[in-house]
């Protein structure tokens, strides 16, 4: 049972990881991280590496949630109503 859970997690997390990297490259090709501001106010003031890291983790989280919801919605009603949840 654990291997099925690991397999599903990797099926969701790996493509999300790749797409988060692509999305971050596309974003920072257009936006300079040094110019970012808190909702139009003061500059963020973080090092570039911190901005890249936090942005990547946010993108990866959003992509992972999207993939998990897609995997959940793709399951049939027989799978969802079975005794074994995985």
C-alpha cells in the first residue's frame, strides 16, 4: 500500500516540480526580483536567492495542489466508494 501512495505522490509532485521551474523561469525573464514590492508599498528587501526560492516553493505548491485535485477528480465513483482508499 505504501508503494501505491509513493507512486501517486511522485506522479503529482514530479510534473509539478518541472512546471514550477518553467513558470519561474518565465516569470523572472520578465520581472526583476529586486524590483518586487509588498502590494505596491515598500520593496521586499530580500536577497535574490530568497525570492527565487520562495517563489519556486509557492509555484510548486500551487501546481501540486492542482495535480492532486486533478488526480482526485479523475478517480471513478467505484474507486472512491471502495473499502481500500488507495
